[in-house]
């Protein structure tokens, strides 16, 4: 529920689902949760706390945890820390291909190798054309990479694709510092309007009371 709600932009509902989750079992017996919702709500200390290393946990060996530590550092403007964490994600022993490739692209951007970063991003983008899976949250990361490289046309196209693939968290479209170069574009303003309209429909369909104890 927390995952679905954050993707739909229903952040209060996602947070409530997280709170219920946290009370379902003793903390020491719960697996580590990656609380991306807290990134979108601006609760950065809680998000950072969910990124602590957990030896042997799949999120560490797959590159997911270091990727999001790098991503958080990028959001906070700490490019040195971000580059180091993206490098760790790239070098993860059993890294997920999507995570390791995107981590390498961000690492190249932060190293100043913009042409190589753009080339790798473009190749990856072309490989993904025609894919139908609901991966909007990952797609918005590609939009952010394009925006950081100054390719506003591709970033705008990717952001629109993220919306069509199910990522409707209006707050993050509006808050992500990496997407700042797009915010003056007429197409961006139209996208935000579509996001708000769909989110309003979702809020009516799935109110916060949905998770009330009965």
C-alpha cells in the first residue's frame, strides 16, 4: 500500500501505511524498509536512516542502498558524497543491471564526463523503448539525468513517459532539484496540470480513511 500510494502521489496515505507497517511487528524482527516516501515528503533524516547498511541484505549487495545514498546526497547538493556512493553502487557484487547502469551514468555526470554520460544514457534509453512495465519511478530518474546534462527535450520526454508509466507523485516533480531546468517549459506546466488532475481523482477514490481501523 505504501509503495502504490507514493507512486500515485497519495503521500499522506503512504505515510499512514508505513506507520501501520511499523506497528505490525517488533522492530528487531522487521526487514529494513527503504522509505522513499520520506524523500518525497521532505523527511530526509528518516529516509537517510532507512539507508543504513545491513550486512548480507540484498539491498546492499544489489546496489540499491548505495544508489539511494548517492541520490540523497545529490538532492542535498553534496556532489562528492553522491559520486562516491554511486561508485559503490556501480561496483556492487550482485548489482541489479538497472541500478548499476544508472549509477554509472550519474557517476560520469558528477565526474564531468558529460559526453560519455549522455552517450551511455542515450543508449540505455534506446534499449528501453517499447517496454511496457509500470516503472515510472525509475523512469523519472532517467529524466533527472537528462536534465542534469542539459538535454531538456529528452528530459521532458522522459518525465512525460514516467507519468504515463504510472509515477504520479506531483510533489516530487515539483520538488526534485534535478528537474529544475524543466520548470519554465510550457510542456512542463501542462504535465504538472495533468499530474494534479489525476492525483485529485486518486485522492477522491482512495481517501486517507481507507486505512482506518474498523
